[in-house]
């Protein structure tokens, strides 16, 4: 990346330049990390953290003052973590920035996460899923009830996928309510609710409240405890379609993870419809897709975007029976493969053959 002379700017100009550059290039996060002699300025582009400059301390101080002012953080507080947010304008939209600080050895470390509506709300067919997975997802979300899970680590595109799936059914005579932490992107045609721990409005309590509002479809931002898990399962059994996320390495691992939380296999097995696991892999640039192109898979310039690398486990009668028997993830995966289930690595091989990405990228993100 060809960058401007960062140290020649004031705090306001530097932040505005970073904001504009991030939106134009598709940067998701900006990091400021103080060290003994200078401050590392890094950005996450296409899922990879890249160093772009070492800032002098006076420039960093100016930049931090500007960030704190915009995010309404306390200027005189440096010894405890702070969280805030602000928005800035780009053509046709407002971009939201979530700001988080923590005290570190040489000063406050900052992370700015950019939530660009243009990037976050994408039609399902543009996510780059293989056609058969795209069609299965579109069919699953038409079901009248059941639990659909999307799994993967932070930054794997789970929220983007869920919003894309919801978009396919908005305006189709279904009452859709979401429970998020925080609301990342605004979707028209649905009710979005944000949890508030300070007032005991958690995923678990919020989900119980939502059920009193006659929903057809419920999006629960994340399942991380037994109460939320069991309430979501019960809702799925009583006529609601429930979508949620979970942090697991694979689609199959979501099953033993929820069972280990303590959910009842007798309610979980009949409620679960499907589990989609995904990672984001960088996609080859047009130049590197050409036959005979000699591009280094370790070079950042080899890549020009990102696409979701998936694996979709659809719950069949056989898989449902194995859940009831509390079988291991390996047993469930073996049975699923006999019924056509393909792992992320398997799809990764296809992506590599089709010159969507490289084997190096597939190995970087998949287990």
C-alpha cells in the first residue's frame, strides 16, 4: 500500500485520512499500539494485519485526542479500558466506528472497528458461496421453525451471512426480530433490539421478551450460555425460526458444544435444522487468476478481496439420531460425509482448483 506522510498531518487530518482510506480499501480495523520509541499503526485488510507506519508520540497524542473527542471518551482517563463509538459520512451512507482502548505498558492501545453498511449488507448470491450451499441456505430460511446456527471465530463473516439470509425473507409477511450486541448494520423491514447489560437486558432475558412480540423469525446475536441456548431451542420447537451464532471450529463441533453446555438432547435434536461454519479467505487478484501467472501466495498483492469458505451440515434423520445418542463429533462427521457433507478443506480444494484462492490461504484459515 502506498501511504501518505502520516507524521506530517495533524490529529484531525490523520484520522480523516485513515477513515477514508479504510472505506476505499475495505479495511475492517485500525490498530494503534504504543511502543517504547514510537507507536505502531496497523490495519486489518482482507483479514490480515498489516503494519503501515510507526507514528511519533506527539502525532499519536493528537490522534488519540481526536478519537476520544469523536467517540465521547473521557479525555483524562488513561488507566482503565474505555469503549465508545462515532459515525462519519461517506457518499450515500454513514459509517459506524466502534472504539475500544486498553491501558498498555507504553500508553493506551486503541482498536477502531469500521462497520460500513455497503460492506455489511450484501445479497446472499454475492457472498461467493458455492451454488449448492447458497441454494440450501435460501431454502432453510424458508422453514417455518427450527434452529439454524452459523459458527466461526470473530471476524469470519458470521453476521454478514446472517443479515444476507434475513434479507431474502424481509417483506414476506414474517415478523422478524433481532437481538444483537451491538446492532452493527441497520436493516429495513425488521425490528432490531440491542442488549444492555447495565439494565439486565441480556441475550437470555431479551429472548424471553422477544417471544412475547409474536415473532416468526428471531436472530439471536450469539449463544454463549445454557439459558440462552435452551431458550432458543425451546423457541425453535414452538413455531419460531431461530438463527444464531456460536464460536466453534467446525459445523459438526457445534453439536457437542451445545450438549456440553447442558441443553437437553431430546429438545436439541428435533429443533436443529442446520449448522453453517465459515472462514474468510482472501481471493486472487484478476492478474493472478490468469493461466501462467507467477504470483507468490505469501505476497499481499496476490489478493484483492475476500470470500466465505463454508461447510454446511444439514440435520438429517440419521444425524438427529446420533445427537439423541450423544455421539462424538467424529462419529457425526463420518455419518454426515456418507450423506454428502463436505468439510471446509474439501471446499477449499475446489476454490483452489477454480483459482478463487490459494492452498496457502485455505490452510491459513481452516483446521
